[in-house]
C-alpha cells in the first residue's frame, strides 16, 4: 500500500504545484502591499490630525493675544503693510502721483 500512495502523490503535476506556490507568493505580496497602504493611510491621518491640532492651538494663541491687546496689534500690522506698499511704490518708475482734486485726464472735472 505504501507504493500505491507514492504513485498517487507522484501523479500530481509539478506544474500545478509550481502554480500553487506562485499563487501563494502573489497573494502574500498583495497582502503586504495592502498592509503598506493601510499603514501609510494611518500615518497620513495622524499627521493631518497633528497638523490640525497645531493650527487650532496657534489660532487660540492668536485669539488670546488679540483679547489681551485689543485691535492695536491689527492696526500696527496695517501700518506696517502700508509702509511696505509705500516703499515699493516709491521705488517703482511706473508710479505717477496725481492730485486728488484734479481730473486725471485732460483736465476733466473731478
């Protein structure tokens, strides 16, 4: 009976066995690939949460600072921006200053 079992096993095609091994390897690679994408998505999710928490903390800190100093900080930033704009315009050759009370073209009434 032992030789009969060997004969049954040996009749299995080596091609079938090779395909089964290859199929198993492909399935393992697909599982590993899927696991990678899941881990990557989890990492990106944690990074987005951390970034959002940092943004929220920064917004809270700014809000607290504005509550303490009032609108003076905003006014200071507006003045600084106006100074920067004026400096840029003053250095430009394409800027022409016109009087406010005169018409801009051909002495037209204002």
